[in-house]
């Protein structure tokens, strides 16, 4: 399968596949974020998810895919540090703000800096029409965040801190998107990068989760928490794997922007699952996000 994927790089078929992979990553990432923000403490949820996908990835990394080339080990070390900081910032944001406020800010900050990073690292450039699409998408995302900030009645006292952590998290989303795109292009087999990334990335958050669990006066039952971890791990494989393969097949900047349609999916999930309020104004703002993504794709 890896040979087939590599053969599509830079082709029209590769561009189409990258488009669908980025949109799939958007939907799955919104589900993943809701899992972390939902029923359990975000630190525990993330610990259970990371521990699960680290264990699942181990046999593939050690026995199935080709071993990484020597130059990949420093790249994996950098990815581990970047993702650790990103996950810590995200957990702080989720513990202080409502999902439908925090998530749009995180996802809105990321694509702009990812596009800039892709230009600097990979020499990619957007057309004027595509920049218009980015502007429309960001207007929808940040408009949604501002609307939620003004009218949502929960977590008001911690919202300023939540938004600060959300912006910082968004910056690290852009950083890991660009860095990981470099990493998956630096190895001959893209599945080597994915398997070893998940294996290595699964070490930190379970330790934090265990320490937090042991310090709780009334810790939750382990069964549902671990079940959430397994489900989240499977979603993470397909979500992160999809966006990383998209960045190898086609432009990093376009994939990063298209993934931010996850904000639309997140708002729907927040409404249907987390019972957070969604009204006509927010639907209009979500439509802007979708429209911006379409403009970016058509202007390419």
C-alpha cells in the first residue's frame, strides 16, 4: 500500500485523495476533541487515549513496518516534545472553557500559521483566491468563538484563561502540522513514521493521567475511562494518519486549511452530544467556515 501511495504524490489523483483525507481528518478530529472534553477529566481522557494508541502501535512499529532510518530519530524526538507541549496546553484549555468556545479558537489559530510555515519550509504559495478563502474561513472560526464568548453562559469566570490557552494551543497545532509533514516526507515509508510516532507519543500523558487519577478524592471508574481510551485511540489513528498522508500527497497548507472544517463538525457534536447551545447565527458562521474551505480548494 505504501508503494501505491507514494506513486500518487504530486498527481491529480493524489490531490483528490488528499482532499478526502483532510476532510475525513476534520470530522474525526472533532469527534476526538469531544471525547477528550466530554464525560471525563481531559487529563485522564488524554492519558487513556495516548496509552491505548501507544500500546496498539508498538507491535506495528517493532515488527511490521520497516525500521526508521538513522536520521529519523532526532525528528521523532522533536515531534515528541512538540506534541507533549501541545497536549498539555490543550488539556489546560479544555479544563477552563466550554468545548464550543475553546475548539474554534484552537482550530482557527492553527491554519494561518500552518500556511505561513508551509511557505517557509516547503516553498508552497497560495493564490489570491486561496488567501480570500483563508480569510473567510478564519472569519467564520473566530466569529464563532467571539459569539460563544459573548453569549455562552457556562465557565464565564475561566473563559479568559481558556482563550489564552486555546490560542497557544493553536500555535502548536500549526507547528506540529508543519513539523510532522516534514517528518513523514523524510522517511521512505510513510507508515514507518506513523507507527513510530504513535508508539513514541504514547509515553507521557498516561503517566500524567495516572498521577492525576491517584490524587483524586473520587476517581472515576476505570472501565468506562479505558473504553473511551480505546475508542479515542482508533479515532486518533485515522484522524492523524489521514492528515499526515494528505500532507505527503499534496500541499501542506491546503490540507491544514481543509482540516479546520472540523470546527463545523465540532459545533454539531457540541450541540447534539454535549448539549451546548447552537442557534441560527452560529449556523451562519459555520457556513462561512465551510465556504472558506471550498474557496481554498477551488482557488488552488
